[in-house]
């Protein structure tokens, strides 16, 4: 039996899973389980990347605002390290949701800056819907608590 709102969650989850498959096809080394191919790991790739553009920063801020609050996200420096933490938090929420059978199998990689920026609206909408659902709220709230200090330090350049 579906509860009210679960159709919206299912639709958003379906859109995200399609996006993950598309992103996964573009990153075969990471999608293959992160097997070492001589290419840099996701974390190493973030260290090598320049900070996100102003437009990318705004998209990242929208995702962060959906996980924490828009007021908190407005004060953060959306640098490459924050994007990395946001990628890890996104991965954690999607995996937690999967445990509740909401989302099809998550990607075999941690979503990177490109994924976050390309699918920012889908992710933001998904997190906002899940955050308001009593069953799945635990995924977003727990991740927000676990990553709060980490994202604050990344924003401060620590």
C-alpha cells in the first residue's frame, strides 16, 4: 500500500536512477566499482579540479539547501572541497533511500561535481520530497547531521 506522496518520490527516484545510469555510462572506470585503472580516484579528481563556476556553485547551493537549510547553504563557500563533501552526502542519501526500496541501485561511483551540477534540480527536488516523508526523512536528516561539520570545514578551507 502506497502512502500519499510516494508516487512523487517514486517518480523522482526513477528520474534520478536514469540520470545515474547516464552518468555511469560516462564514467566507466568509476562505474566498474572503482577498480584502479591508473585514472585518479573521485577524491583525487576533486583535488585536481578548479573551484566550480558561479553557476555551478548556485546549483550546489540549491542541493545543499535541500539537505540542510537554504540559510546555512547561503553562507558556505561552494569550493571544490564542498562539492566533494556534497557528493559524498548525496551518495549516502541515495544509498539510504535504496535501503528503503525507494531508489533503484545507486551508481557504482560517488556522484561527482559534473553529476551534481547536471542533475542539481532533480537531486534538490528529490531531497525536498524525501525530507518531508516520515519514512525516508531519516536518510536526509542523518546524512545532514553526519556531514555538517565536514561541509563547514570544507567551506572554510580546513
